[in-house]
C-alpha cells in the first residue's frame, strides 16, 4: 500500500470496534491526529473518526465480477469557514492522490 493510503487505512484492521486500537494519522501541516474505529464489518465496511470532527466510511460492494469501493468523508460544518476551507482542500486530495493510489494498488493485486 502506498504511503499516502497507509495513513488512512490501518495495516492491521480490527475485527470489531471494541478490539480497535486508537489510530493516528500524521502529516506535516497538522502533526498527529487521533482516529478511532467506530464500526467494522470485515471485508465490507470500516468506519472511523478523524480529527474528532470527521467520519470516514469505506464500503466494499460486490459488482459484477469485481468490487466497487465507496468512500464517504462526512462531518464538515460548511457554515464554518475553517471547515469549509478544509473541505475544499480534502476533496482534491482524495480525488487526485488517495483514490488513484488505491486504484493502482487494486490493479497490482488483480495481476
């Protein structure tokens, strides 16, 4: 998994939330950020908090002979300028960095 993706997806995924370790993400602009696993359905769904304000939900859904990945990054208060700015920065990060890295990883796994 690329370094970018490994920041958001734990290497050892817990089997249920009460088994979950507190996760941490770090980056040059923000330092360490606490993450906490809220829901786990192995091979189907992973939900965790990020920065206590945002929730990331990853879902895998069988589709034809493959699997579709859904990502929902919620919790932005768009009435708050700081949150609106973060929302504007994160969209391109997911779209231009994380999702392409995951697609590349998936292509290599299917080889």
